C-alpha cells in the first residue's frame, strides 16, 4: 500500500508581512521563464525560498510547489509528489504518468520520462514547478537521471525552478551552452545596502547612521538570516548604532555572537523549548507542548 502523500509539502513558502521589496531580483526572475530550467543555488539562509515565493505570487500563470526531503530520492515517491504538485495548478495534466505509477513494478526511467514529457507537453499555457530543497535528493538517486533526460527535450510551456544549497548533478555546461538554464547565485541573493536599510526599518522601526549601516553590510555581507538575527538583537540593544558598529568580523563569529545575543534575551521557558524541539523532524504547538 503506497504511503499517503503529505499535502503540506505542496504548499508555497509563506510570506511574512515584513518582507523587503526585492524588485531587482523579481524582474530578473521573470526572464527565467524563457528557458526550461532556473537554478537558485546558495547556502542556507540567503532567502532562496522567500525570493521564489515572492516571484510566484506576482505571476499570473500557474506555479506548482514541491518541498523535497530525503524520502523523495525514491523515484516513485518523487513522481507521485511531482504529479500531485502539478495537479494543484492543472488538475489531470499528468494522468497518463499517474496511471503508469500504479503498476506493481516501476517502469524504466526512459519510459517514465516519455510519459511525463508527453503529459507536460500537452500544457498550452505557461506553467512551472518549484522544486525546493533539491539538495536533499541523494546523490545516487535516479531522480537526477530523470531530470537530466527531461531537460534534454523540455516541454514547450512547462518550466522547472530548482532551489538548492549546492549545485545538483546536472550537466550545467551543456545547459548553459544550449541556453536552457537561468542561474541565481549567492552574489545575486545578497542584500544590497539599500535593501539592508529597508529591512532594518521594516523589522525594527529604527533608523541607523550611515557608518553603522556600512559596517553591518561589510560584516554580514548581505546574508538574509544574519540580518534577521541582527533585527532580533537590536530590539534589546540600548544604542542601535553602537551595537552595529561593534559587530565582530567574519560570518561564523557573527552568527555565534548574534545567536547568543538573541537567545540571552529569551525567557527561560522559550530557551528550554528551543533546546528540546530540534529532536523533532516536524513540529507544531501541540507536539512541542507534549515533548516539553
């Protein structure tokens, strides 16, 4: 009996009210629809999912979303989720592939690719699927072979947006040479000084001097999670400018420093729950209450 799909993996990244307008990246992402694959590749904490969720929200066309985990390295599981994600924007678009997946033994990858490509090629309006956390797919998974074969003969209107902390094992050189890939990298995702100032204004309602802002920009290097930690720590700082000017150098040191500042300001009960909850793969208020 197949395992029931987790429907929440098909939900788009929720957006906070304090988002910074990243119009420069949204505009460049729009051009990505001209090619079959968009790769958003950067380490953790640089706002990959948030950026793509912002972009998807502004588009008229259908954008399916699939948040991946290690279990999706199994090809049948991946395809079941893939077909279900496409169903959220175009119901029944991949019915032939879904029927093929019902067989007791899974068909070879070339057969699966032909069915899926034929299904996707019947789509006559712009459509895309976001594959978030693609780095969780295991290195030897046949999912990579499936994706490579699809990108060799991509459908006319369907696009793939892959979000990953590291480059997937695709033939990027061939994709670049064939103008079949658009790439968003760490240097693109880094917050500019203007975006950093806007972020601090929105999240802390504070205005900082140019010197403090320049020091913050130099030390944090536009790292989105670092800026979030800064905004949390600033809520308890007596002097915002002095706090920012005193940030230590190098990202690892800043991360440790800011986490210490933020955690120190939390009540004992909150800290205890934060220490207990990492043992859980998934959690909600009720589960954390039970664990603690």
